[in-house]
C-alpha cells in the first residue's frame, strides 16, 4: 500500500490578506498547494506551485486571489472595466469578476488550456464592455447551467417558476 501524500498547508485567507501587501511590495515567491479541483488536470489537489507576488498577471496566467475570505486559484481569461475575469480550467463557467487589488500572486508555470469553441463563445457572449452587464450575464449563465444540470424535468420546472414570477409582477 502506497502512503497518501500530505497536502502542503498554507496560510489561511485572513493571514494571506494581512500579509499580501507586504509580499507584493517585496515581490516574494511562495510555494503553496491548494485543495480544490477547479484547475484539474493542470494543477492537481495538493500539488505544490510557485506563486510570484507583485507581478501584473497576463491573460492566460493563473492567479491566486482573495474573495469572501477564501483563496481562489484560477486562470485569467479577460480584463473588463478595471476588473479581471478568471476561470478554473475544470469549471463550466467563468467566475464573477475579481478586483485587481485582490490578486496576491501569479503562477506562470501552468500549461495553457487548449483552445475551446465553448470557452470562446461564452467569453464572447459575456463581453467586456460594462461590468454590470458582465455580472448580469454571468448570473444568467449560472442559473441556466443549474437549470440544465437538473435534467429535463427540473429544467421545465425552473422555467415554469420563472414564467410564473414574471407574470405575477
């Protein structure tokens, strides 16, 4: 029986937030591991990666950011009205836009995601002209994805609820 590898334990989101400004100013490089699966297969859970703090991320780079007292590690796919749009390689949809100030560091050693017509179409539909439109379209995309994931019966029930709510107002 092979031993189970132990995940590298990094700082919590609160600890990261407290010291991230210092790291950015000093351009530190951290070796950390994360537990999520949203970057599979390019970053496996528990796989150590080098996070370079203080670098300005480029489209295609993987960024580590803080949101709602949690650490996120996703690929930068677009810039929108001063915000960044990130997307986990294994996720079906992009994330809600991230403020550039919440980016702690960049992971540049991750292989690129193969070109995908699906991803290109989603990003094109979401657009980058107005932040509020991007947020609304993302919200709609998440609702639609959830409805479709519920299967045909669940989809029809969700559409019915939306129509009833619309007719009542």
